[in-house]
């Protein structure tokens, strides 16, 4: 009873605070708008449906964007959203084109593959020479696989094969089903759907092309990363760690609660459950954070993309500049 008024108020305030749920105690973090691709296949769906940013005190608004990645990048550039998931190669391209963004973390390893039509007589990568291949030429997956094939096998998919330009992943599937092409260059979960239906077989996965081209037996090249607009990040630096921590929780659900993970993915992607089961099993690796080893691998990816013409800026020649200007590490 001898406690002074100031001490009493401090004690009362502390008791009240400790009795408040963590999500309410952290509400001061404010609003964040996270948008992601419907077929991004990066566990962002889990962050959304489990509200893993909300559980860290953010007033999170989630948006699902169908179709190609370009419009999603434009939403970030115009500040209509604060953070997105995005192809790592396209993120680098946008950065060198002047979009004020920062890579704050990674989401999933490479998802691409070359799938051969069943019965086309293709058993190895070299068999593709002279064959008809469907691809969406402007995608990062095509550029990456072309560069890795050139580096690892010594031939150019764009010059030494007959590329049939597709407009969308379903377009590639149609071309393969009609036997208009001998193979497709695509990414999950589209590739898994083709294999599951028995129309195609994996000729080479992007991770295997990477291993052969670079001689790196370990580490995971990245397909999807998280981007935050530099202006939002400057005013809300806590988002970088919270987004990585949310991704870590999503990855934990992906591997330790697969039934729940696949339920969420089915809800978002609208793909059949049996296709999702195959794609879940075939996914190379879900990732999170920006550890040193991962950054080294990302820098190697950027070097290859510059070497084979996808990227142009001198910034990719300097690992120190990349670490300082392109990445944001907590």
C-alpha cells in the first residue's frame, strides 16, 4: 500500500499490457498490402489464409492476382500495393529499369522444367535439337532454362530448336496435347498437371540444369522472392523481418501440415486436388529468409542472367553493390 502513484500506474499499465493478446499489443505496426500471384506457388497463399502477418500485428490486406507477373509488378511500382511475391529474375529486371524495390526474402526454389511429350522419342536434353518446343518466350523461366542449357550443354534452345511461341501455360498444354510440339518449357504446377495426366514426362528439371551448368552441388537457386517497395520499407522497416518470419511459418505448415497446406493451395489456385498433391510432392524446396549462402546463390543467378543477356546493368557485376542496393537484410 506504500507504492507511489507513478509506480502504481506503471505497474497497472504493465499488467494490462501483459493481459492483452499479442496481436492487439502490436497493432501499432499499421497497414500493409500484400499481393501475390494465383499460381505463384510460393506458400504466400498460406500467409494469406492463416493471416500470418495479422498475427504479427499488421493490419494486412491480401490480394490474389491471376495471370502473368507483369501487372503485379506494375501494382508495386505504382504503390497500389506494398509487397508482392515475384520471379527473382523479373525482380532484377524491374530493379535495373528503375522500380524502387528491395528483395527482403526468398520464397521458393526454381520451379521450371522441360517436359517432353510422351512418345516423342526424347530421352535426354541433347535430343531437343531441331525439335518443336512450346514456350512463353518473355518469361524468366524460359530465359533461365535457355541460359542454363547453353552453359551446361553448349546449344541454344532459341536457335537450335524450333520454338513455338505460346501465350499462356494452358496454351502450351494444348499444343502438347495436340502433338503440335515435342516438348514444353514451363513451371509448376502446370508441368506437374501434364505429367500427372500422362501426356508428358520430365526431361529435365531446372534444378538439375542449374547443378550441371554451375557445378554447385548444394544450395537452391530461387524462382520466387518477396519484394517490398522501398518507400514503404523506409517507413516500416519491421515488415522485412515479419514477412520472412511469416514465410517461415508458412513453410513449416507446408512441410509439417501438408493436408492444411494443400487445402489452402486448392482454395486459391482452383486446381484439382490430385494435381496439387503431385505438385506438392515435386516442389524442389520452399524457402524463407536471406541467409548468407542463399545470397551467394542469388548473386550467381544474377551473374548468369547478365552473362546471357537477360540483364544489362553494371550493378550485377558487383556483389557488394548487389548486397547493398538490391537486397534488404535484417
